[in-house]
């Protein structure tokens, strides 16, 4: 049972700040904020997909692509370097017209898949209050050119009950079955940590509606937490065993804190276990505590470095891209 306690095991490696990012394909060359980064390793380069803000009138987000050499991160040179960025996903449909937020990246079939939170046409409306955000799915073969193929909506019985759906990503098990991890918020005030099987044709033309038929509760907040949310897509650490990160928001101070989970894929089902009885990551550095959102570490990317380490890419105070390192030896991995 998780306690309100943190043993912070994340070694901070550095940050990318907005003024050191140059956007090549947009008139405003420097974002106001850059944070909540998904990431995937290609050879010796970390390909980062980060949420960017270019103006604060309605705090509308796009997603930019940045190539960061792994050596920059591991040597902490990332604190001083300038980086080129390309705007690759931005609002242009009714499902994300008020913002394309908080991407997560995974590999499904022959595609790279980014799942992100789309602020829909309903986001600023006083009525209806439902379906204000929905997961949107975009695919690519080269990590450069992205095409939106689906948005995920609830079945008819849930349409009038869903306020928003966030923190989503796709995951394919060893049998090729596809799941969406997502966090619906319903009109009864509850946040549901859901894992739902999904049927999706990634090769389809256009951005199609894909319905999910279930909202479940894989895990629930502890009494000291306002809510939980999925953090990073899983990383395989053994045959059919995966590690992912989950964030919790505390009632006491509203800080975001993070704990690891173990996902076991067996007989076509996914079993989720909390790996620790405490948080392993919390706002500690000045740039994690002070920014557009006080007290936030928000992991969106987790990649394996070598055999024993995990590289975490996270949003720091909704302002910066942060990088951290987790030694697998510091996690209790003897669970069956």
C-alpha cells in the first residue's frame, strides 16, 4: 500500500529551456514554454516530441520534434546547447482545435504512433461540459511526417458522462492485441485509470472516430491523492514484463509525484502491480517547483539506456523539458 513518502531515485541530467529551441517551420521561432516530452531512441539520438506553447491567450499547444544526441544528455551538455525544432502536430481538426497536448509515443505494427490529448471544440463552451478532451492518434513511418488517423470517443452510454479523457497511449502486447491506456474524467467527479482493448486500423485514410466500450478502474488513488494519471508508455525489461511510470497529485500540496508500475502480459491479459510503496520522483529542483505550474514532474517518455538504466523525459513545472536517469537496480524487480 503506497504511503505519502518519497525516496527520490531519479538522477537529474539537465533541462532544455524554451529560449534554446529554434522552430524552423513556424514564424515565431522561440516557444514560450516547452514541456511534457515523449521520446524514442534512434541509434545515438533521442527523438523528442514536446508540447509547445507559443502564446498565453488561450494556452494553445502544438507538438514539436527535436533531435537530442544521447551524449548531450548523459554529459549534461544539454543544459547549454541550442536545438532545432520542427512543428509536426498542431490543431487543425474539431478534435484538437484548442490544443494538441502531452504526447506519448509507441511502436505498433510498422508504425510509430503518437497519442496525444486533443482539446476539442467543446473545450471552452459552457454547454455541453462533456467531451472537452479526447485522445487523438497520429502515425508516422519516418518520425518526421505525421498523419492523424483516429480520435477515441466513448460509446453512447458514456458520451454524456465523459468530461475529458487524457494521459493516453497505445500499447500492443506480445499477441499483437492493441490496448489504450487512458484516464477518463466523468461527471460524477471521478478519474478512472483505464486500460481498454481497442480495434484500430492504423492504415485507414482520414481521422476516424474510434469508440471504446469500457471504462474501468485498474488502480485507484490513495486517500492522500486527488487523482492518478498514466505517465509513460511501458518499457520491456524482461519477457512480457514492462515498467511504466504513473503520476499522482496530492491533496496536501497539489504537487505531482511519480511511482513505478510493473505490467505483466499473460494469456492475453494485462496485470498491473505497483512496484514500490512510495513515490520515486517528486519536484525537487527549482525548475521543477517554479514555473507555469508549481510543483510538477510529468514523465511522458521512458527509454532503456544500456542494460541497467532508464532515461526519463519529463515536463518540469509546465515550462521545461527535463531529463533524468533511473538505475533499475534501485527498483524491486523480484515480483512474479
